């Protein structure tokens, strides 16, 4: 556990669900304390005075505490000391504090292989290293859209061909919007390639740094989150379109549709294979943070 704790000395978070971090810390600390205008003075023998002012609280972008202390002692001569201290917590520092608590209580389970899934249940905190990729259909639509935009911009004639291309781009945007429902997008995490062990994490675009998830694609990052589904049975799976309009289609219909799309891709283009489900062994995890 000591080696694990060292990893959190300086975490660089690329994705951080601040709401979850604040909620969990509030539960652990029995709420956030706020103290203002606290003054204490006592007299015993010689005259001694002291005062403390404090401010506390938390907001969307961090927790701020401010403490001011002044003490004086009066005898034949008078000595005074004063100190001002202002300490600011950022969301990442609060996340590090949360993980330190979870490590101390041994509440985080590290996932390295499919055997570790046997020890998990719904509600378990998990941590794993993985390579991240988008939902493959979203990735495909992004690529097609970018190629279409470039092709349209290079067209010199304003004929029906251009109008047709613009209509196709419009349809692609509508389709992609339906896949990113309420700003939520599935990322697929490959934890162990030899066992094809994967995790699916639904992420909110607003919690990425600069609202940009492209910088983490194909990178190796650590994910911490809470398990909502463990898939060990070969008859079970995680539907990548469970939160979209595609969930109305039967599984075999989607598989047939995506096979057709895969076969129709030009061999000169490196488009991802489209999958509609993630089979066992796999996890569905609500992510708290993605960091390096």
C-alpha cells in the first residue's frame, strides 16, 4: 500500500468529477466546517491576550481556509507576535486527500487481471491502469465528419454534389449528437491485453480539462471509480449504446449494421472496428478521476 500512496503525491488529473469528490469528502468529514470571527482572550498573572480569525468553506473550484492569529504577552516589557496564513485547496488536492483516506481504510481494489474481478461487487472502489479509446462509432463519425469537412472546403463548384455532401455532414452531426447524450460519452479502457480485460467508463465532457478528451485517447492513464456492473459471464455484456437511441435496436440488428459499415470502409483508411458491446471479462465503472 505504501507504493500506491506514493503515486498520489503529485497526481495530474485530466478528468475529475469534482461533485463526487466534494460529496464523498463531506460524508467522511461529517460536513465542511466554516468558522468566522472566533476571538479568545484570557488573563492570568500577567496579561495575555490572543485572537484567532478563520474562514472556511468550499466551492466548485476548490476549498479555501484562512486563519489569522495574534498573541501578546504583557509583563515589564511587551512582546507581540502575529502570523497570517492562507491555505487554498484545489480539486486535485482534495482528490488526493480522498484517495489517501480510501487507501488508509483499504477500500480501493486494484484491478490487474480477470481474477481480480472475482473479488469485486457493485459499489466497490477500483483502480486500474489502461489505454483509453472512444466509443468506436463516435470515433468513426468524428473521422468521417472531419474528412467530409475538408473535402467540402476544397470543392470549387457549388453544384448539387456540394449540397449533397453538406446534407450528409448534417446527418452525421445529428447521429453523433444522439450518441453523446446529455454530454455523456463512453470511453473504453483496455486494462489487460492478454486477457482482453476491459472497462467501460461513462464520462461527462464538462469534467475534462478544457472540455477536451482527445488528449487522453491512446494514452496510458490511471482510472479510479466505483463499480456499477461486473461482467464475468460469457452470456452477459455491456451495451455501448444503452444510453442512446440505438438501445431500441436488438443486438443482432446492431451487429449486422456495424458489420456492413466495417466492410464498406475503404482499405486505405484506418477506421476503427465498430462494436456494439463489451463482453466478459469487463467492468462498468463510474469514474471519479483519470490521471497520470
